């Protein structure tokens, strides 16, 4: 149980285009989902907290207009990287929370912007 | 401010040797602590967690961790390491209140020599 999926697992896009990443909780309902960014050989940095039916809460320094987050249902949250640039290339990981404190993580999406 | 420190960036052990990965936290209240493992290019897998009760916590894959309040530590241990344990290990603490966010340490990269 408590499986989280992400799609796609790897995406390459051209600079200036937008790309959407999906995060799904497959066997539980998640009122809260989180989006993280991870640079090579570094830790996970929380980008934003996504709550179903409400606006996402972004961490300080994260551009909300560049990283659009939508949590349309209890099992789906999406992250859209708008007008992507090479510096947005990274590993993006989502998590979904079933219980009060425990998060389950997706396998991650590697974004490469050329 | 709440924080998690993993003092060892990189550790190398021989297969069959014992392992201890260090984690120290800075948090005023009772912490909710986690250890996650990340294999190359993968998302995070929960190894174990501590919420309350017995300070010695057993996890998956033969790992255990001990919560020591006096030392603000939650070190991860394994008596005999297998080559498949080579990965990145992250200690994390929940910052309670609001959305109960996870704060990660910088991670420790474990290499296992045959």
C-alpha cells in the first residue's frame, strides 16, 4: 500500500517550453502533497506544499509563476514548469501524505532542458 | 531554527562490516524522525521512523536506529552491510504545525567495498 507514482519519469524539453509532471497517490487519498527539487549529489529541497482544492504554499525563494502547482483531486497533483530554462534541469520528486506525519515518495522525474 | 545535520558526507565500508550513520537534529519539541534511502536516480524509500515510545527502532532491510534525546541524535545502524546497501541515506525531521513539513539532512553517501 501507500504507492505514489510520477509521470513522466524522464523528460527532455527545449528552452522556453513548458512541461507538466504528474504525481498520483495510487491506493490512498492524499489531502496534502509535496514537491521537492533535488540537484545532483544534494539533498531534497522542499518547493511547495499542495493541498487539494486550494492554492499551493510555496517555500521562500521558489517562483510560483514558474512552478505552477495544481492539486485538483485527492489523488493527483501536477507541477508545471513554465518557460523552462536549462537551470531548471533537475530531479523533481513528489510525496503524498496519508497520515499526519508520514510521507510517501514518488520515484522522481528527471527534467532536462536543452 | 529547526535543522538536521548529517556530519558524514561520504562513508565507505567493506561488505559484512557494521555501519553507523550519524544524524543530529535541532528541534525544541519532541521530534518525529525518519531515515530514508535513495538509490541512484530513484525516489526515497522509508527505512524507519520514530514518533514515540521505545527509543530503539527497527526498520526494513535489517536497519535500526536509536533516538537519544540527551544527544539530539538518531543514528542509523546495521550490523552487517551488503553490497546492495550502497546508496544515499537521508535523515529527516517533521516540523510540526502548519503542513508538518519534512526537513532533510544533507545526506550520507554510502559506498560498499567487496
